C-alpha cells in the first residue's frame, strides 16, 4: 500500500485539488472524458472535520470507485485534529493523505495552515507526524504527501524543500510559485527540476510531482522529458479542455456539441448527487468551459448564467441543441 506512489506509470498525471470545483461530481465528469492516474479531493479543514460543523466539510470526502485512486487532502496546524482526521480518513478507503502547505488564502493562512506553514517548519513537522500517527492508529497504512509552494512572500526553496525531503514523505507536489504570486507569474519549472536533483542527491524515495501552468497530457510529457519529475499535476488546464488527460497520440478535441453533451451530463449528475443540498450557482462556474467555440456562444453563455435552476439550464440546452447552431 505504501508503494502506491512508486507503483504509478511515469509520468503519471494528477487532477489537482480544486476547492469549490473538483468535487465527486466534477471528478466523475473528468474521468468520463479522459481519466487521470490520480485524483485529489478538495482541501478540507481538519479543525472543521473535528468540529460540530463536520457535515459542512464532510461532503469533500464523498467519492466513488470511478474516482480511484484518490488522495484526501487536508489542511490545518493543530496536531490533535490532524491526528483524528487522518485516523478517520485512513479508514475511508482513500489511497493516501495529502497535507496542504501552499494555499495562499488569507483565512487559511490566518489559521496557520496552507502556505503559512512554510514559515513555521516546526509546526509543519509536527503536523506531518500527527498525520503519520493518525494513519498508524487506524491500522490501515496509506502514504502521506505534501503539496507546497516555493515560499510565502519570497522563495525559500533552498531551505524549505530539503527540510520537507527529510520528513519521510511518500510524495511531494511543488507548485513552482510563491504564495504571494498566486498564479499570476509563470511557474518556475526549473525549480521543480532542481527539486528532483536534490531528491536524488539526498537519496530519499519521495516521489516528485510538478505543478504549474501545464495545459494537457502532451504538455505534461514535455515537462517530464525536460525536468525528470515522476508525475505532473494539472489544475486550470481542465477548464480549457475536459479531455486534458487524454494521453493518446492524437488527443481528443471536443466539438462544441460534445462540450454541450458533457455539460448536460454534468448538470444531471450534480442534481442526482447533491439534489438541493448544494447550491445550483456552483454549476455556473463551469458554463464557460462548455458553452464555447461556436457562433453566438457569448450570448448563450449570458443566458446560461442567468438561469436559476437545473431545470432552467436543461431547458436552455434543449433549445440550443434544437436551434442547430452546434
Ligand atoms: C479554483 C481553484 C481551487 C483550488 N483549490 C485548491 C485546493 O483545494 N488545494 C490545493 O492544494 N490547491 C488548490 N488550488 C491550486 C491548484 O491545485 C494548483 O496548484 C494551481 O491551480 C496551479 O496549477 P495549474 O497552473 O495547473 O492550475 C486551487 C486552484 C484553483 C484555481
């Protein structure tokens, strides 16, 4: 089981954790177009999971066999809640637990989580240990990994990354920007290449996953050839192309009609899985992916954004398809 990361093909492809986007529904939609080798859940607060408000965050841990293998991503700095969350999550059938040490969100950082941990290595080490202990207490050995950035306000890669490699991690994902940079500057892939070389020099077995600005599987292959990473994580690329994980020699290019068909499946699955439990407005985030690349798409998208229910959007899709524009 602990061999999970090392048993994957090279380069393996990972769908990034995307909070508010990549829930069980969207992950199943991605899997139905072109399946990545590994999925991540959205990040989940360990404090929240261990509080009376657990229900609000526990949806993040819903998954189906279509989304396997899947890693549960958690965040937090409190060893007690990290221990408890890891213990429970290890019993839920996940293939690993990842702790977020890169999120630039102000609220997360104010709680000492995400990228704030980069400036507090002792807290980070205690968090990793708490998760390891939680996994051990569950008696279901699964791997532990970290997803991080180069630094917080400025790059501290020279000290932070060797420190992480000393923590006995099974995998490490580097999003090659600082937290302050958000995603506004190009990812510094040469830093990811340096991390691979450092890992080799330190003779540790941590699997390295590079992340930042990768569009699709063929772009990932280029990054693999240039930087020698074990795996590549793709986030926003999936918003440009639901078939981003297609590894075939002639990757599928979705027609406007196919995109609308995927959209219809997405809306129906969302309704089936979440009913009224999740707000319909969440679905609107996806409409710019799907209503695209045909004459008049902008106007149809405006109309899609003005809908207020799944029934309304399904009726609009029916009208659009009947109009035979696409
Ligand atoms: C909408 C959105 C939500 C995100 N949520 C998470 C998250 O829950 N956990 C995490 O580690 N990173 C999160 N990220 C960061 C991505 O996982 C990824 O590191 C980042 O987008 C860079 O990769 P890309 O250039 O391929 O998009 C999020 C990014 C976006 C755009």
